């Protein structure tokens, strides 16, 4: 009796999960208004595309299915208020009545700080090229000549003394 009850429960759960294919992979899951997100999901039944909708997007987005998976970039509507928004996907273009669901979190303003002012790099190897190696070569030659003159002067001083 218990075995029959477990089998019936498993069949009921299996039947319920067939109507809901799964979740939508939303990357990134947290965005600012005007940012783009990528929606990816699949349809297990016969379908040609996934139709995604959300109050966070303007209109709907359609992803053609390739090997049961569909991926599409979508822009979060400018002016969308911060909050958590549901994203729904419907399998379309076939006999499937599956749906998928996910959530996107919208935050106020850009996620990365906007730099201002000049970068404080200190020059280093990132300094602009002067354009000509001649001044550096002349400076090197001058230092070499000064070193040779100093060595010769020392020798002369030792011999004289």
C-alpha cells in the first residue's frame, strides 16, 4: 500500500514538473537600469523558441531554440525602479506549454564606480614615448664620457702622487 502511494506521489510530482521546465539563467543577476542581461533557458517539449517577458524589460524578447536551449540579451528599461523583478519564459512555436521563471535584481545607478580625474599612475613604464631615441643616446654617451674622464683623472692623480 505504501509503495503504491509513493509511486502515485512520484507520478504526480513528475507530471507537475513537466509543465514547468525550470529556471531562467540570468547573467548578471543584479543590474542597473539601462544595463544588459543575458537570459538562457530550455524547453523540454516540442518548441521553436522561448518568449521572455518582465516588467523590468521593454516589450518581450524571443530566443530561438538550438538543441532545446535559447539565449538572448535584453536591456533593462531605463528608469526601472530598484527592486526584484520576475522574468517569465514561455515555450512557443510547438505543442509545448512549458514555462520557465527567474528573477533579476535592479539597483539604482551603475554597479561600478565611475572614475573621475586623472589616474595617479606615477608615470613609470606607462609614460608616453618621447618619439626619438637620440636625446637618450646622447645623454648615455655623455655619462660614459664623464665616467671615462673621471677614471683618467684618477689615474693621473695616482701617478703624479
